[in-house]
């Protein structure tokens, strides 16, 4: 396993042959509250991972025992002038879009508090694995703002408009069992097993074609919300991008030869 640090508060670990990357939120003294510097580091780490063709899956984890991420650093924000807040906005937004735009399957491993921007980081992933200590929510209206890391758009895509409205308008926190019931998280595991289970899922994903994985994610993301006809066109374009690839040729050959494929990744 190799490690690379992005700034003071973000760590990237590469597992196995490097096909699974673990993006670690590592600001434990602040329960991973996202400061300007930390946001910049998240965006930088995501940019590097997105450009690395060897990465097939990413797992977003936390180094804090009792929190995934408690959201924006409100202590830092308390010192901001209006001009400071305007300048910081694209930096903060870049952290969330960085995770959202990762071109490979991305899994959030959530335990403890995942609130506000912390939950938005998880929502930006394709799958959320949570343990039984997880508490999630978007409480921004309780401090005079709104979700600004994609929450108003990502949450209704998960749970529907009415349910998302209720959760955002009430600013309430949702514990793990209800979160699973409502579809706020996808898999609920025993306490302390969120990272382990997310990494195991990522390893299963990474065994598949890197070309196929990227194309499948692109089709899923671009096709969501379109009418069926338009969505099928998105799928067809993604299919054409892999149909004549080296991965497709290797996959078919490996199937017929009854062996594991050795993906060329192109």
C-alpha cells in the first residue's frame, strides 16, 4: 500500500496494485470540517485520481473515529467578510464537484456524523456504505444558508422531491436505520465495518474492465433524468466507446478461454 498526501488534511492510499484508491479525509481535530485549505486539497486529490488511468475505483473514508465529516468549517466562516465568502465559494464548490466528477465508481464509507457538506460529499459518490453509528442530514437552513455542495440536487435524485424537501426544510438529523430505510444510504453494516466493506466492494469493482467501468458510470450519470429515448442514446454512445476497445477483445477472449482477463485498460 502506498500513500500520498495532498496538503495537510487529505491522504490518498493506493491498495493492492493501485487499482483501488482510498481518499481519506484527515482533519481529525476538527471532525473533518471542510476548511478552505481542505477543500482545495480534496479537489486536487480528485483531479489527480481522475487522470490516473490505473485507478478503477475510489473509496472516500475518514480518519476520525466518530465522524465522517461535519460539513463546512463554521469557525473559519465566522471570520469571513462577505468578500471572503465570495472568494471562497469556487474553492469550496471545487471539492464537491471534484468528488462528483470522478470518472470511476466511487464509494463513501460513512460512520458517525455526516452532516451538511459532509453528507454532500457522500451524496456525490455512487454508493454510500454506512455503519450503525452513522447520523446524516443537511441542516444548512438552521444556520441561515442552504446546501451548497449539491445537496438540493443530489438528495431528490436519491429519495424523491417530497422526501428531500422534508429533510432539507426541517434540517433534521437521520440515524443509520432510518437512513437506510429512506434510501439516504445504500448499505448498512455493523459498527466499525464501513471502511472494510466499502474497500471490499471497491476491490470487486476493480476486478472488472477499467474501460467498461468508466463508460458505465458515464452512461449512468449522463442518462439520469433524461426521457427513455434520450437516455438510450446516451447508453448507445457509451457502448460504442467500449465496443471496439482492447478491454472488450480481452474480455471476450478470457471468457472463451476460461481464464481471468488481463485488462489492457484501453
